[in-house]
C-alpha cells in the first residue's frame, strides 16, 4: 500500500512541476510574441513639430507630414496654455473643445474619451497625438488590438496543448519506468529458468537411468514418477519464461514459411511417442485441399501452443479421452486449426474468461490456466483469432483461425 501511495505521490509531484514549467514557458512565449509583433506606432512627435508651420498665429501642417498622419489613421492637436485648441488635424468632432487642467490630467497617460493618446510638451503648449477607437489596448503597456485578439484565439489551443502534455508525458514516463521494471523481471525469470534447467536435466537423467537399471517394480514406478514430474516442472518453467517474453515483447521470435500438415504430424508423432498410454487416442484430420498449404509463422511458438493444448487435455482427463486435431477451411477460404477433446471440460465461468480479450490466469486454475494463457499469447502475437468452446460430447475445443 505504501509503495502504491509513493508512486501516486511521485506522479502528482511530477505533474505539479511540469505545470509550473509549462506556465513559465507559456508566459515566455506570450511575451516574446507580444514584443516581436506589437505594431503600435504613433506618429513621430518631432516630425509633426518640425513640419507644423506658424503664420500670423495660424498653424499649418505640410502635406508630407499630414499624409503620414492620416496613413497611420491618427489625429493630432495642439493645445494652448489656456487649454484652447490652436491647431488640429483629423480631430474627431466630439473632441473639439477647450480643455481644463483636470481634463489634461485625465488623458495625459492613457485615453481621451476612449481615444488612445500620447502627449508631448512643446514650445507652443501641449501636443496631443491620438489614434482611433478600438485599435490600441493601452493599460500601462500599449498593445495592438488585432494582436491581442489573435492571442486570445491562440490561448485555447495553448491551453489544450498544455493539458495534452500534462497527460501524455507523465503517463509515458510511468509506462517507460514500468516497462524497464518488467524487462528486468523478464531477464530475472530467464536467468532463473536457465539455472533450473541444469539440475533438472540431471534429475531427469538419473530417473531414467534408475528406471532402466532396476528390476523392482516400486522403484521403477517411483523413478517414472520423478521423471514425469520433472518433465512437468520443466514445462512449467518454460511456459513461465515464454509467457514473460510474450507479455513484455522481450523475446526475438522469427517467422518462417512452414508446410502446416507436416508440422502438425511431427507434433502429434512426438506427443504419441512420449505418452505410450492406451487411455488416450489421437487423431489428425486435414482437408485434402490443405495438404500442401504453407503458412508463415514461428515454429517454436506455435509448437509450444499446440503442445500446451495437448498436455492440457491429457493432464485434466486422467481417465483418458479422445484428442482430435483438425485443419480445415470454410466457404470463405479461412483456414482453421481446431484441437479438442471429449473429456470433462471446464466450467462455463472459466470458458467465458478464456474468451475475453484481457484473459488473465487466476490462482486455483493450475496448469490449466497457465498453459492456455500461453496459447492465447501465441495467437495474439501472430494476430490470429482464437476461440474456446465446449464440444458436443463435452470436453474443451480450441479453434484458431490461421488465415
């Protein structure tokens, strides 16, 4: 429990730190974009002052400076020391009035009746340069309204990208950490499996020697029992090692083109030579049209899967049963491998769990569950469809669509 809480706490701290980093990055990007793209340009005060000519108390702005002012969609006016307008250009009608000291104090830094303005003290009085409404966002800092509108459109996208990063990056890190641990576990299982095989081979060899040398029935029976359980233990270790490799993609398995009929006959011959028990009857039925069929798959994996199905039928029907393998195709030319028995079968609950895509072996199912899990993993690795069902005479049937 503490270990689990520690993982969640570590994930939470990582998300908080990443959120702070993303916010800092967003502000940095926002600032750079604003600084680089802010296009608030007032007409140059010196240019107006230079080109503003006085004649007999009347002021006149030359054509060049006037055209430049109008091009920027701005206006300008010159206030006298008494607040009266001495000169103006493109001045909005509502701004044509005499200004008090209080009025000047109000618009000196920001707005003159919603018009963004700048003021300059000149020799003649106070020069005011302003822009049109809704074009400049001016609160201590001045920003072009178009720029701010574009930024407001981008903000939702930036917010969504932050959410995506906050979700995907911690998840990716967790998966990477979990994958690394599982790879270590797979290597450890492979190492243990390798270490077990050597003493197990000695035990099996001695059991065979004892059974061959002694004439006592009980001793031979015990030696044979040791050999049987040793073979079962070796199969369990191999299944555990293979299951770990398939589950975490640690194994390197290669596919080859194989004649499926010859492949199945070889497996069946091998299991019959191992058993030599009259309680079990083996049959192989292959459609004539599939005798020469060649498929591409991993021989080692498929052989292990078929062997597991055969051993599963044998181990769970100790009173004997009929075990049949069929290779056939349907009207759509789909090729199926069916392996079943007429034994005691499995419960409906267990059968239902077998056919779930996320089947996991539970404790209490013994070799029944472990061996069948390998079969499902091998089918998934080849991207074959697999289905378990109950036979007409009972027993368990496994059907794999090979093509």
